[in-house]
C-alpha cells in the first residue's frame, strides 16, 4: 500500500524512517558473534543465519541459550533460535517458536527439536511450512488430500515423484525431517564430499565397497584440482528406513591421495555397517582442508619414500585421465571378465 494512502486511511499513523546503514551495522555485529562461536556460519538474510555447532561439546540448547543471552545483553536485540540436527528442521523450529510467542514484545524464543524427533515435530504442521512448498504446490498437495506434513510423509514416494518430478523425492524426504544440505561458509571451502542415493537399496558388501572407492576417488580428484589436502575423512550412510548416520576419523597427516581416502572410508564403513543391512545412500567426504604442498627430499630426487611414490603414481594417473578420459585406466577389480565360449 502506498504511504500516502496509508496516511489518508490512518491519520494517526506514526511513520518511522528507515535506517538501512544502522540495520547493516547491527547485522554485522550479530554475525561477528556467530563467527566467534563457529567458523561454519551461513548468512541467508540480513537477520538470519545457519550455524554448525556439531563440533562443540555443549548441548545445542545450552549453546543457543548462551548465544541468545549474549546478543540480548551486548546488542540489546531480541534473538529467536531453532536448534535441530539439520537446516530444514532448525529453520521451521525457529519459525514455530517465533509465531508462538505471546504478548507485545518481540519474540525471543528458543525451540529445540531433539535428534530422532524431527518427523514427529513436523507432523502436525501444514505442508506450506516446508521448503519448496509455495502456494501453488501447497494447493496441488491439498487437492490430493495432503494437508499436513504427516499426510505428506505417509504418501507413497513413487507417486509423489510421478506427480511432481524430482521435487517429489525432496518433498518426501523433507516430510520425514531429512535434509542433507551443509552449512556453507561462502568465504572458504570447508569440506569436499560426494554421495549417491540408490534407486534400489543395496546390501551387497562388494558393490558397496566399489561405490565407496569411486566416491573417494572423486573426492581426491577435487582436492587435487583445488590444490588442497584434508585431515578428517567422513562417511555417511542412510538405511532403508531413512535413518542417517555419519562416522569420521582424523588422519595422522593431511592427504589428497585416493588410496588413503578410500582405505579410511572403507575402514569406517566396515566398523559401522551390519552385514546384509540394506543401504539407501552412501557418501564420502573430507574436511579440515589446507593448502597442499610437497616437501622436497633432503637427499635429492633419487630417493623416494612410499608416500612420495604414491604421489608420483597419483600424478601419473591424473595426467592419463585428463588426456584420455576417466575410463582410460581402471583398477582390475572394476573390469568384468569376458565369458569364454
């Protein structure tokens, strides 16, 4: 509504001039506090951000309470926080907390969704609360009897994909409280990962290990392209019931070698996976990134350690694949034997 019309309709209306410079200054002060708490902060608007606190020892609720108190006291600003295992549920928790605040004062809520309770928390909410569900999509869902997020979670995933295309898959996952997106700090690459979701759950150990190797090789290639090494290898596994777990281990020294990433990821997998348990998704990642460098040998170029030789081999493999394509050279385990007549 134009301001002139608003003033005609409401002669006693009090107009407060905007102060965009001050808004921006206060936003920077809030983000500075967040960045002091964790290096993984993703600002999504002038007054909203995601923060990854998974490596901090205190509970999410305790961290949120201390953070809110600091912003209240130092900046004299209200601050509502949603705490959850992923960005999707944390954002919705924050929205729910703010909307349920009573009274004339600005909301100053903390809403925590314990790990494992994501789907139960979302269930009674309208589908329009989910990411990617605008008014048109909400209406289409309502037309097929889907009103709440619980309705959406119960609806067959294959049917959602048929109706909504690829977005149907994400609608089904989000309705169960599943969100794989990472908190992304735009200033610096914090991790590199690769994952794949299977059309049909896989329970064959040999095939799963082949996939881990392939994912690890992709991660290693991206490290070398960016001239980076990583110090922590991580795997992600999702079971057929959508439960998702991650496991990670810190290396003795940073690496960009396919063989080291593969062996570490495979060891994590072997310690985690139960023989024959179906796997829906598998991922391999590496974090703790730093710039890659090679230390020259003290005794000249004629003597190489085992690690030096691995880097020479990796460099040669990368050069061959760059020139002739990824299929130019493969491991013997990937080559299927020809059947003899």
